[in-house]
C-alpha cells in the first residue's frame, strides 16, 4: 500500500539534534517505500503497453525521470519488478477467492462470488492482468509460483463447479475444467476493452455476466 504525506501546508518548526535524527529516521523508510511503489506502477504500465521482454530497464528509468543505475537501488533486476507486480496480484486475488470458498455457501453463490472478485480486479490490476496475458508463456518458466498459483486457483473453481453438479445445481453434461477456463478467459480478456467510467463499472459488468452465464440469452 502506498504511503502518502499528511502535510497540511503549514510551515513547520525547524528541529535539530536528536529529535531531527529520529524524525528523519522515521520518514526515510516511508519515502523509500512510496518511491518503490511508484516505480512498480510505472513499470507495470510499460510492461502492459510494450510487453515485458520489449521493455528495458532504461525505459523504466526514463519514464521515472532517473538514471538507469538508480533503479538498482530499489530492485535487483527487471525480473524482480515483474515478480512484485504479479505476486501482488496473485496474493490478493487468491486470498479473496479463499475467503469466498471458506464462507461455505452453495456452489452457485460461491461461483457468483468468485466471478465478482475476478471482475473486481480489472481496474486495480489492469496492468498485471495484461502482462499475465501477453507474457505468460515467457514468465511462467522464470517465476515458478505462477503455474502453482494458477493450478490452485483452477482447483478452487473446478471443485466448486463439480460440487454444483453433484447437488444438481449445474448441468451434468459440462466439463468442469473446460467451463472454468472459458469463464476465466472471458473475464481476463475484458481488460482489453473495459474502461472505468463507462456505462458499466466492474460491479455492473460482473452482474451482467452472471445473468448471461446462469440464465443464458434465450427466453424462458
């Protein structure tokens, strides 16, 4: 989470000696953290726009208005930056998915909850989702947790779909894994055309999708 300043604009009394040392000691980590988060956001946007492989450390530094060498004060490599971008995305979405599963609602309500969470990531994690789509095959061989995380997410969805089939809530003639992958890809690809501030926000988009998914487009 980015730390922001609460400076009200009033002039501050100048402090010297031990008090000044303590104040600088408290502020420096916060400023460094804020700068680091800023660089991660800039890099994420560049990776999403140009592709991970096509984006250089120099590109990121230029966008940030710093020298390339200065970037290494914050990150050991370009890979460590994309690692933070994608691990942050997966940590958040998987934690939210687990919370829905642990509520123990019926499979239809659980699937609806998972869909809402997935659509809810489109705005805050637009860049991460775009990078994941564009560079998955390249990055999954370098960041081993990506495949493990995706396998865990798939299991959550597939187990819920199967439970729904066993309870007679979902059709028995659909393949759970294929169904999950079609749902997943439909949601993630929406990042390419979904624009915040449009006719539907992410919540409205998820409700429309659920209506189509559960009720279809045929009249009943």
